[in-house]
C-alpha cells in the first residue's frame, strides 16, 4: 500500500532538489547585482523594482494555478538572504573626503554594527571604548564623524566630554531617547549635529527596509552624506522632532516593555505551567507568550534604563494602571453592556487599522503555524 | 549604467519564472498524494516524513551554498498550500456505520467548518440552527453524533435540551470552556460524551498541525472513531481534564484578551497617533500593536462572554491588576535594584523557555520584516 506514495514522494524530492538548485542560482545572480550596485552607489533596497517584480510573478502564478501569495512569500523570504548577501560586497563611499570616523562604544553590540557598515563603505573607523579614554584627545582631534553608541544611562555624560571636536566634525548618537542627547550634543559641539535612533536590534542581517529615526540638531547640509550613506545600506530614514519621537517612545518602548515585564512577573507569581500552556496554545497565544518570555532572555539593566529614562514614561505607566483598574471594575460589576460599549468606542477609534492589523496578524500567525515543530512532544 | 543591472535582473526574472513552474509541479504532485492518502485513510500530516525530508534538503542546501534555513522556510511555506490542497480530495470515513451527524449551530463560523470536514469525510450531516428547533425531535431521534457549536453563553442551556438522544449517540461540544458543558452533557445524555476545544479560529485553511483539546466524559471506546477522524484531518488531539483545561484558559484566553482590550482602551484614551507609531515602530512593536488592534476588528459580545465566563477569570484579572500595581510602585520609588532583582527572579522562573522564546520570536520577526510593505508611505 505504500508503493504509490513512495513513487510520488520520490518525485516531490526531485522537485525539491531542483528548488535548492534554483535558489543557489538566484543567490549567485543577486550577489552579482550587489557588486554592480556597490560599484555605482545604488541603494540595496529598491522598493519600486521589488513591487513591479512581485506583481509580475503573482500574475504568472495565478495563470499557472499557483496561489499568488505563495510565490510572493517565497520570493520575499528569498530576498532576505539577498539583502544579507548584498552586504558582503560592500557599499559605495558617499563621502570619500572624510578623514575618519570614531564610534564611541564601538565595542557594544549596536556600536559594532555601525563600525562594520562604515568599514564596508570604505571609511576608516576607530573605536573608543570605556577603557580607551586616555587615547580620546588623540583620536577625536581629527575625527570627521563621531557616533556615540554607549549605554543610555551614560550617554549624556559621555557627550558632555566631547567639547574639543573639529568644527566640521559631524556628531551623532544612537540612543533610544532623543531630547536629552540632542541637547547635550548641541551644548558640547558647535558643528553639525544629528540624533539617530535605529529602530532595530543588533541581530539584524541587513539594514534593508530597517527604520532609522533622525532628529536634526544643526548643519543638515554637512551631515546629509551620512543620511545618504545609510539609505544606500537599505535603511529607511524617518525625520522627526526629538519631542515627537520621545512621546511615541513612551508607548513604543517604555509601556510595552513594562507590560511584558508585568505579565512575566504575574505568570511567575501564579507559577503557571508553561509546558501545559504551550500544549494548549493557539498560535496566537504561543506568540504572545514568546513576546513576553523573550524579554527575560535579555539584560535587565537595559530595560530598567529604558523604562526609567524619564518621568513621562512613569506617568504613562501610571495612567495605564489606572485605566486597567477602571476596566477591572466594569467586569467585576458584571457590566457586559458597558464592556461592549467601551469595546465599540475603541474599535471606532482604531478605524481602518483594526482590519489592517487583523489581516497582517493573520498572515503572520499562519507563518508561525508553518514552522510549528512540537519539539516538546518527543 | 543600468545595462549590467538590466541583464542580471532579466536572468533573475527567468529563475523566478522557473520557480513558479516548480511550485506548480509540486502542488500537483501533492494533490496526488492527497488522493492516495484519502483512499488509504492516512493522516494528512506526517511529522516523521516531514522532519526527514527537511533534514535531507537542509543538507543538500548547505552543500550548494544555500542557507539551510532558507530552503526549510520555503518548503514549510509551500507545505501550507499542500495541506490545504489535500483537504479538497476528501478524507477516509473512519466510521462508515454512522447513521448521520447533527451539528447544532452548524450555521456559525466554527460549526460550518466541522460540517464541511465531516462531509468531506463521507458523512451525512444535518444542521440544526436556532430557528430550526421545531425539527429538533425528528433530526435528533436517529443521530449517531451530535456536536454542539452554539455561542458560549447558550451552550449549557442548549445541551440541557438534549435528553432524548439515542443511547449510542456520541455527544460532543466545541465550547472554549469545558467543565460546565461537560457536566451538562453528562447530565442530559446517558451515552458516550466528549468535550472538545479546537484551539484555532474558523479561518484556518487546514486542520494540519492544529491542536484540539479533548476531555473524556464517558464511553471513550464509542467516540474513539471521532478522535481518529480528526487525526486524519491532520489535527493533534490533546487529552486533558476539564479542570486543568479551564485553569489554563483563565490565562490563555481570559487574561490575554483582557490585557489586549485594556491596552486598546488606553491607546484610545491617550489618543495615540497610530500612523506615527507605525512609522517609528520596530517590527516587534508593530506586531504587538497588531495583536491588540486585531481584537477590535472582532465581535465584542464574544470577548465579553469569554472573559466573563466564570469567576476564576475575574479573580485572575484582579490579581494581575494588583501585581501590576506592585510593579508600578517599584518604578515610582526609583528602585532600579528592585526591578533588576524581580526581573532576574522571573528569568530564572522561565528557565530555558526564555531562550526558546527568544529564538522563536526572532525567526518570526524576521518573517514579519520580510513582508514589510510600507503601504502607508505612498
């Protein structure tokens, strides 16, 4: 009885082997594209070409009875490797006249990444770590770019020491809060200043499509080359004021990290049975549990500093706790109508975003389900 | 200068067209596998074959300079379509002697799905909806299987009416809470009883790898065929006691839905700028925002009923609010050392799961990033 299946499975294996060959060929071609782009200084992320190409493949797939979403997902996944491989060929040097760059805290995780990308772009880069300050005067006196990449709680104190930079040196930081560091940079240095916030962790394989928020300090025409350089790396540069940025971060970082932390504290307090929770989880709950659990694989100091960075964060957290308390009261009063009315008000407030989020999360949950391993069962 | 790129892009397009052809061929082969499996009553999800096949392809990929994770992700994504396509060929009828099945609430979303799957498996299925009760005596008097698939708040009252089922009829429900419905079924019916909780929504494309929790009522040898039938659909059946199930659901459903709801209420209360939050989001925050926003695209009544289903849920929510309050106090006292100590206790409590969750979420966040569209920018 297993004969007909064996034959079919053999044919499927052959198709899959051809798939491996095809992917190898595609990665090779993309590597060559990377070389050409690097030579001509073209950005590695070309959204229009990407959109046009995907539309064409979707159409062809449809004509051949292949679900269009399947080919799009497969190509998008493959392009991730392409972006990472385009990295290796290096990038055009936008500012060949730069004397050299110094990354302060360039031994840290995110600092290292900037060191690597600048070097791949043909710049000479020096690293100034916390034990290197005896070399600081020497290193900084001729720098053309200084990037401050130290932990958030020592950022402003570190910046305050940078009073002897050359007048034409670009001073930048990559801290997750912007108002304080930007003011400190403007106070310490009279030349061009720009605050950066890379919205990603150090473990990305490529800058392609990653967002970097930036806040103008002064001298935009003098630091424009740095913005262009990061665009060539594939990043999407998002200009914002330091104040608007920091306000958004009270939600995006402080409140989010705090609620994940508090949820973890509660799970531990009730001594939840994680193994059983996972057995009984839908993909969506497994994902939410993972989003909480991942926090606790990381550095507590970092999260303490981000959450306690400023009083606005604590105010936001306080008002969240109060608002949650109101919702608890509603439930304890058994007020189902009140719950539904409040729910509907929020739905209205979300507007079209609720449907967009439904669609987005559905696609992602399917992907989570695709890679379900059940490694715990065996 | 665009000439060399045009030529390379043309070659990439050719590779991608071959990719579409290969996927078409694979789907066709898998369709044939489905026919053979259906004929022989083999489960559509074969974890061992899948694991062996993926290991082989990973090895081949490695030898050809293709990242092994790339081929695994591409194949897993493709298998999703395969499972969905294997559905269409129908399933073996495990219990050909069944007179017929009745799905009460078979017009509802999840009810419809069970109607479809039972029919694809060769059973006669009748639907009893809330306006059909005048036909109930007739329909139920000869039923061999009755599945209760009505909204949670009328489940027990509906079950209480099922006192005249044939002695050999299997009675099951698919409510998200298990103790109450199971007791009600045992009280109403003297024959075989099993409580089911499908851990997924009605929008799945296949039962493959989906979890269904089940709680024995009585007469397991008489309802075993139903368990086997669902395994053939590809589902993973997880036996549990009603009490353990319901305890886990206070966390997996009630507290989770409540915290998403409360977060949405708070975002609306502070009138957050969703557009800007998205612009400045890392993939992880966009995902978390999506997990909250998706709730508000759905039915408030359903969530009210799930959250208010029993006093244990409210107790859990109450204790979460208290525990969150303790964490707020810690922060307001500026007690960084206390925060770090508490964080470390929770890390220890999560144990190896923290690293597992870190790895899992990283893979998923990369997938989220792959499909980043920036549809809002244009």
